[in-house]
């Protein structure tokens, strides 16, 4: 029997040690010094927020990274799971992944099968995975 190695995942980054990843956050109140819906903010407004002070003085001034910056920093060291939470952005996400030339270092995940279909159609080499609510959620689509 083949021996399987576990996949280690860090939800929102290594949030026990450093400020959690806010790339996919919808409400900036909890993770930055700002207020409001991230979907109603410009990139310039988001980049001006302090996403680290709440975690400690050592992290003061930590900024919310763009997807491109995250791909550049993370993917050379490990596989990155990108969860698509907002409908209709799968092709944009795939375009960023392709532009960074890290298709083999990324897995796209989502609760929504259509997001995964769109991602796979845009880039067939891309690994995709469906997030579920567990075995008890099966059959409730």
C-alpha cells in the first residue's frame, strides 16, 4: 500500500502567529483599522489600511497584499489554495495565476461548482477542489 503524506493547510495564513490573510475578506472591520465592505472599496483604499496592528506592535503597518504579491511570495515555497468566495471572478483569478506562471503551484477551491467549472475551463492544467460542509451536507445541493 502506498504511503500518503499529509497536506498541511493554513486557513487565512498562519493566523496564530501573524495577522491573518485578508485577501478574501469581505468585511475589513475585523482585520484592519478600517470599516466597511471590501467590495465597495478601491484598491488604493484597501492598501492604505493597517492589517497588522490588531495582532501586535511588531506587525503595525502590515498591508493587505494583492493576489499577484501573494502568488509571488508564497508559491515558490508551497502550494497555495485560493478559495473563490465571490461569484463571477474565477476567470480573473485564473488570469492572475497564469500571469504569475504558477499554475502548478495553485489549487482553486470553492463551495460553488460553477466557479470550479469556470476555473477549469479557463485553465485545464489547474488543480481544483470543492469545499463541502462535510458528509452530513452531501445531497443538499
